[in-house]
């Protein structure tokens, strides 16, 4: 993840050092998730988000880009951390979502969720694991069930510390 060292960050870090407190100032990052009909790296994978798993920090923004027509991004309320805001983008429109609460954010394409067009944002920080079990336990339908199984298996193999 890119780190931009701004004048404000330099001042904050210097002040923290003088006070004997370690502080790592980081500017929020804009992430991009593409909404596609076909995965360019795997033509057999259709109706996909690229990437389908995104790791972010509190305050980062995720921009869902409607590369192909007919898609949107909508949060799955049962798969959201407590205190996080739900979203519902319009079909064919880009949408920007700022994630502020650590945890697991499940989302879907409204017309294509049953064929497996789903994704996950993992926001790191204190309390990140608080909603994982609940998010993972949400009942899924159609092909989404298999895709979520693949996503959770991939998450199990990630170093999220």
C-alpha cells in the first residue's frame, strides 16, 4: 500500500517523537474495484469484481468502477461491522465508499449476486475480527455460496496481522 509522507505527517511524527510516543501518520488511500462481465485473467470467470478481496485501513475509500454495463455494488447488511454504513450503488454507476470501522464488509452486485458476483473488503485495525464469524455465517444462495466459500478460504490463508 503506498505511503505518502506529507508535511502534516512529518510534523505529527516529529511531535510524537519529542513526546516519546510512536505515531505512524498515514494518508487515506483510494482503492479501485472494477465491476466486469469477464475476468481478463480468466475468461471462464464471469460477472466478477476485480479484486474480489480488498484489504484497507480505516478512512480509506473504495471506488467501485462500472467498467461493463449492468452492475452495481451494494453492501450486505448482515456482513457489515457494527457502526459501519451500508451502501447501495445504482446500476451502471460508479460509487465511492469510505470504510471507517475495522471489520469484514461483504458486498454484492444486486442483479448478479446469485451467479457469484460478490466481494469482500477487510478493514484492518482494532476490532477487525469482531464480525468475521457473523459475516462468514450469513446464508448465501446460488453460485454465491461457492464463491463465498472460496473467498473465506483465501482469507484464511492471508496474513492480516
